[in-house]
C-alpha cells in the first residue's frame, strides 16, 4: 500500500508540475499579448492609458463572472481532476 501511495502521489505531483509549467508559459504569452492589445487600443483612442483601462475593465468583468460562478467553473472541475488523477 505504501508503494502504491507513493506512486500515485508522484504521478499526481508530476502531472500538476507539468501543467503548472504550461500555465506559466501560456500566462507569459497572454501578458505580452494583452500589453500589445492595450497599446493598440490606446493608439486607436489617442491615449495609451485608455487601452490599459479598457483591457483592465475586460478582465475585471471576467474576474467578476469567475467569482460568481467559481464553484461550477473552477472548484468542481479542479477537484474532479485531482480525484481522477489520484484514483487512476
């Protein structure tokens, strides 16, 4: 039982580590993309800070929606993923 528990723990930890690495690189891509979009929108409206305010407002709206629906969109899928990884 001890070896099986160690094997499952190592499998779950390695999977989470690999996913974290992918998330970090995707995050860096989106940060760069969002800076470019904010500068482009700002150039369109004449002031660069307008673009950053618009992009920030967009993410505030997404953050509010994620907060409202956090159980269905974040908590349940994450919990199910961890449980299925541990049981397989």
